[in-house]
C-alpha cells in the first residue's frame, strides 16, 4: 500500500497555470492554448489521476 502524498504543491501549480491561461484569454486570445498543457497536467496530478 502506497503512502498518500500531499497534493498542495500540485494544486498551487494548477491555479498558477489557470491564472496564466485566463490572462492569456483576456490579453492574447489566440495564445491561450499555450497554457493548456500546464493547467491540465497539474490538475490531473492534483486529483491524483496521474
């Protein structure tokens, strides 16, 4: 049985990338997709999917 890891770091990174993605949506709409990999990856890690 594996020990449960703290996911706080991943949640912080997820919200950081989410803020970047929202900023890109507002300022540079055509480039918002550049923040999608970081947002989705750290959300999956925070939810313990990966």
